[in-house]
């Protein structure tokens, strides 16, 4: 395993904020965010006052763990608004804990499995809360299956009714258009395709019937900007771009996208001063897009690398070969095509709270959603996959805040640690595929 950096300082020249040339509500909001981030960055100047010292920024791992565990046990009454998102709360918390290296106590893990089993609809799929009372929906189905895969016990695996799950997924599929509805008579967007393919591939129920026609529908969601919208014709959005790219990666159809356009759009979403990402053009930075945008680079990297390596050898004195271009990435600031160090600056300096948990942006409170996706984005930024001249994959780390901040490596397609994904694949591969519903 290579290393692309240890604890180091960041040049302070990036940290400048100028008044916008035109004052609008949008530019005022952007200026406020920049000033808040700038204040935090400059509070960590080193002795010469010229740079931010990364080695002096603490990573409050134990406080983050305590914050998360408290939420898994009991939530205050204000969380009633998320009553239809209870499997999501389980997933956000157990995944964040897994990234932080905290193993759930056996009894707490078993109680979590029992709760998620109560959310499983008898006809297949998972509801946003215990059944009866809510209807099965692809979003909590994804969250519940992910949480169970992360827990990774025999009890967790056995709790998933794979036959009924497959039947639920088939009911969500529009075989004519290729898209998925999120629930019965529900909305159509690219989240449906991604969540369906993710849970199906994890549990070994992904079939040709489930996939047929959908990759082409997803490709039509790519916009003139290069990102993907929720449906064909809608604005490019970081969350939908991730869902579309990850769904195509899972099914082996990334080549349907205009990858260069997608990468240009993704790169344009990283903010110059803050270092984090926004989700749409002309919007504010948000910690959750550290994953949604950052992981999309990682999802498309294998296809990009394969295409680059296949480039024809140039004539003498012309441009470098694809292999040489890829090899040069090893000497850069990480191997994804964004500034991994700057993203970690935003998450470590602007995202953490001393009481535990991570947030959207300075001025906001922490929450479980942003804690999960900020840590997920941090994991993506810390871990890379370089492709050597021979075409072999090489794992690298890029952890400028020091090894004490290192998180588990997440699989960017599923946002589950690679270890837990591999275990799930191994377990469910031994089980028979479900039968096609009559």
C-alpha cells in the first residue's frame, strides 16, 4: 500500500474571499458561507501565519462514536418528522460507526436486526417504519438492506426475505420505459434504479429481467452540463449523478455515459475556498456532497482508467500514452480527479463539532445524515485506487491529517465498507437465485 502524504500544512493562498461583483440573495449567502469557513481555516494557522497546520486539527473519533450510539438507542421527540425514515437512521448510524472502526455490541446489533425485520413488508421490500402502518418503498429498502449487510451476522442475512424482495423489485420496474417507481403509484427517478440494483446485487437477486432497458433510460438522464438529473430533461444534481453512475457501474454499463462531460461537471462542483462540493450549479457547499460527488469520481474511475490504458501508443515526441498519464496520477495530490486534500480540509476543519457529529456547513448543527455522508466522503478522499502501467490496481492512501484520522475504506458503489460488501457477496452467492414472479 502506498502513501501520498502524512501530516502537513496547507498554503494559505487558497483562503481568500472577495466581495461578489453583483449582490444577489445567492451571492450574499455564498459570501456568508465563505466568511464562516475562512474564519475556521485561519484559526488553525501555524506559527509563521502563512499556512493552516493540518497536524494541529483534532479528529474527535470517540465523540463522534458517542454521538452516533446515542442516536441508535433512543431519539428525542423532534425526530417524529423522520418516522418514515427509520431504516435510514439505522443505516446512517451503523455505517458511520463501521467507518470509525466501532463494532456494535452483539445485543445491540441483534435488536437492530429485529427492528428492521419488523419494517419488512410481507409482500416484499421494507417500509419506512414497522409494518403495518407504512408501505414498502425502495429508499428504506436500500437503507435496511445496507444496514443488515453492515451488521453482517447470520441473523442479519437470514432476516432478508430474498424471494419477496425480488418480487417487490420486479413490481417497481416499468418494463416498457426501463425506469423504476419508488413505491406503488409512486414517483419515478434515477434513485429507483440505483436502489433496486444495489440491493439486488448485494443479495444475489440481480437478473437480466431486472436490468433490461434501465441502463439506456439512465443514460438519457445525463444533461448538457454532464451531470445527471432525476429524470430525462431535469437539472444535473449530485445525488442523482451518483445514483445513475453507481447503477451503471453495478450493471457494467458505464460506457453509456459521456464520461468526460460527467467528470468536467463533477470537478466544477468543488468549491475553491471551502474545498467541499455543492450539489447543483450555483448552490452552496454541503458536507453530504463530499460523498455524492466525491464517490462518483471513484465509481467512474475504473471505466476511465480502462479507456485511458487502451489508448494507442503515440509516435515519438507526441502526447504521452494512457499508461503514462495514469502513472503520473501517483505523483499528484491523490489519484481521484479532484483535490482530495482540500475536501479533507473542509470536513476536518469546517465539518466537525467538538461535541461530536458532523454537519452540512458552518452555522448548522450536526445530524446523523450529514455525519454519515461527511465520514463517507472523508473515506473516499483518504483511499484511492491507482492503475499502474501494467494495468494492475494499486491501493493507496492520502491522509494529510495523519493516520489517526484514517477511516475504513468504503465501496463507493454501495457506500458500505469493502469488507462488508465482500462478505455479503460471499454469503449470498451460495444461495439460489429467486424464481420469476408468475
